[in-house]
């Protein structure tokens, strides 16, 4: 992301090989067009097989989704309630948007939140870009030096799992999520070099 203009680039990958890059930017006035907007995750909200980009406005508290294709930005849609009112979460709220992923196995993405005070997790069940209900993940707090690094369906059960990295030891791990609860804790290979980082 260009921290001066707000533009950003997408790398098209074939497995681990770089193919090409798309540089794009939203038109002025659209979500993502100024530096108040931050990317918080990607997920398929319209079930077309392509990932959309979830944005959070650190000034207004609005959430929006970008649809992009091989040519770049196509359109932006706000996350709304069933009355078509924009959903707003204050930037000072302890619940922060940290990722997007399919948490209810319905084939489209939901918005994943972390409480920065209690280290609990929850998600907004979405129907496309329309908020349906909040769901709390039944799990112990992700406390200590363990930092959330993203969501991905690691065990291919249709529900995204949570990835973590220990900022002190370099350990990596994941939570499998089952029926809105913590299923298993799986330890992944340790990368002791703390200069190394990753995001899913």
C-alpha cells in the first residue's frame, strides 16, 4: 500500500511463483480512497470464487468491501444492517476488525473481530455485505505474546481457522474452529528469527 496516495498493488501468484502485479486505487470519495482506510482482510462475499478486500475507516468506523478483477478496482460496498444503514464500530472500541473469512460454512466471508482488552474473538455473520448477527467464538483468550496473524481454512472443513505467532519464542500455531468454538490447538514449525513475520 502506498502510504502517500492510498494506492496499492496486488500480486497474482501461481502457487509460490509471482505472475504479475495489478496497481489500483479507488476514485476520490470512495471507500479506500484516502489514508483513513486500512485493509483488514480478504474474503469472498459474493460467492464468485474471487476474494474481495475488507477495509476499515479509522476515523468514521465504517467497514467496506472492494470488488476487484484483473483490471483493478471495480466497486465498493459498505457493510450495512438489514435496514441498509452503514454498520459503524468506533475506532476506540476494544473490538477491532482483524480479518475476514467463512466462519459458518455458507460459502461467503464473514467479518472477524478481536477484543484487544480481553483477547476474545467473534465474528459478524454476513449475507453478502449485510450484517445478520454477532457470534462469539467459545475459546480461551489468545493472551501473552501470541499474536493473531489471520484466518484460513487449514483443515478444509469449510470454516476458517485462526493463525498465531509467538513474538517472543518464534513459535507458530493455529486454532481449528468448529461450531463457533476452539477445536484443537496445532503447533506449526518454529521460526526463531523474530525479524520474520507472516500474515494469512
